[in-house]
C-alpha cells in the first residue's frame, strides 16, 4: 500500500511549518529547511527519533517506517496537536548534523579530437 496524495495534502495543511515533500523509494520524505525530518509511508507519519524529538514526544508509539527499517516515532497522535508535531519536527532539524561543505567542481580538461 502506498501513501495517497490526500494524506500528504492533509499533513502539509495540518502542520504549521513550511515543509517540502519529495518522493523517495516509492513513498515520501518530509523536509524542513532542506533536512529530512520524517517519512510518510502507508499514509502514516514517521518522525526521525532524535534526542530532541524523543524529548517532545517521549510516550509516542514507535515502529518501522518500512520493512527492515529502524523504529521511528509514529506521528499519528502528534498530528492531533499540530503545534506539538511542529515542535518535534523542528527538534529533528535542530539535532541534524551540519551539512558537509560541497567540494568545488574540478575544472574539466578540454577533450582532444
């Protein structure tokens, strides 16, 4: 079973943040400020279990987002309180390691004929 576009629209309308969704591995990744903070799989929100998110949602259900994955915070109940959900997603983004600087592209050598 895959996630419906109605579910994605509902989550984007419910959570009071500017989020981006990208298709990934047949399901969806949820981004905040360019950082993956959650996944949407089988119409369910799975929040990355960082220390900050665990502090915001200490009693939330845990489960795998997809077969073989580690356990994530199941965000179904967090969606009932959009402000709490937003706090958890901001905490995930804050806990993310700083991005590595991109290496400059090497100058290409002209091709000989």
